[in-house]
């Protein structure tokens, strides 16, 4: 990966890559948090809107049926006509409420599967119980409390016990469902924390590797570059940088080496030309003219101007010798 980055990517592009990875990492962490939070919220909503209300509804059905049975017992034992009428009105209202509670439960809170069968079985038991209840009340109105109590504590009690058992089983299932939803929410929360920690660590490791690689390469290159420039400026024109760095760094290395090579070529050329001039060869010419670029062209111009003046001076001296 390091070789690929060196060969294919500039420092600018690597910095852009680091920024892109940082942004993408934050986006991924945010998306994971959003999705998991949504699931956690859904689990909490299920508990608040379904499991808890349905458990309360089942408990209310059981309570209302128990209250209905107590009212039946009071109806059998009372002798006061006004109290009997009040109790019958109360029993009628309770039967209506229980029927409505069953309809509401089946419409909104039924969970399907085994619970579906249990609640419909409980509904049938309640209808059977209500039918026997009418018979008990009829016997009670006929002022036969012993017979009414016998029926209340016999077949009616068997139906009530089975009915209560079914409602308790449904309530337990609802409580278990609420516990499962709560446990699922806890698992989602733990999973969210785990994912966030893992993603943050992965992002930190990846960014650290990229940044450390970039910094190490730059520090190594800058150290070598400073050393090379120092040696060239001290006159060591044979020195060449050899740095396997990034693309921008390789460009700088080539430029510094080219400068050192040009300075070396110009220095050697100047020594050769000046040596020939000193030996009397005023026709000596530069063999490294391409190296004299920019402000260095003035050096080549100075050498040529020196040759011209020396030629003129030599010509003047020759003319004087001829006249003499």
C-alpha cells in the first residue's frame, strides 16, 4: 500500500484521501447509530404500545370477571329487592364491558399463534360462563339461594377456574414478550456500543497509518534535502540526492540533482575554458552552453567578453611590434 501511495498518489491527493476516509467513517458511524437507535426505539415502542397494554388488558379481564363473580354471589345472598335490581344492572353492565374488552383485545393486542387459540378459547369459556350466570341469576330471582350457590360453586366455578388459568397463561406470555423486547433492546444497545468502538478504532488505525506514513516520508525527505542542499552550497557538486519519496518529493529531488549537475557542468566548463585561455587558446569555447541558463548566462557572456578583449589586446600588441 505504501508503494502504491508513493507511485500513484501525490501528497495533496493523500491528504484528500485522509479527509474522505474521515468523513466516510463519521457517516458510517452515524448511519450505524441511526439504524440501531431506530431498532431500539421500535423495541421500546413495542413494549409501550403493545406488550404492556396487552398485559394490562388481560389482567383487567381477569379482574372484571372476578368482580362479576363477587357480584353474582351478592345477588344470591341479598334479599332486598332494590339491592337485587342494582346488582342486576351492575352485572349487565359488567357483562357488556367484559365483552367489549374481549373485542378490543382481539382487535388490537392479539399476537397470533398459540395466544390466538388461548384468547378465543377464553372467549368461549366466558360465553359459557355468562350463559350459566343467567341461569344462576334466574334461580336466585326464584329465591332458591342454595341451588344457585351450588351451581355457582360447581360448574360455574370450574369454568371460571379454567378461564382464569387461560388468562393467566396469556398474561405470562405477554410479560415474557415484554421481557424479550426489553432484552432485545439491551442487545441492540450493546451492539451499537460495540460497533461504534470497533469503527472508531478501525478509523483511528487507518488514519494513523496514513498520517504516520505521510509524516515519516516527509521528515525523511526534508532531512535528506537539507543535507543535500547544504553539501551542494558548500561546493560538493558531485553529491546527488537519492530519495525514494512521493511524486512531489521525487520532482524536488530531480530539480536539486539537476541544479547540482548544472553547477558541476558549469564549474568544469569554466575551469577548462579558463585553463585554455590561460594557455593562450583564445578560441576556446564552452561545451556546456545549455547549463548557462537564466542569471548563469552572464558567466558565459563574461568569458566570451574576456576572450574578445584578450584578442583585441593581443592584436594591438602585434601592431605595435610591427611598427617598431
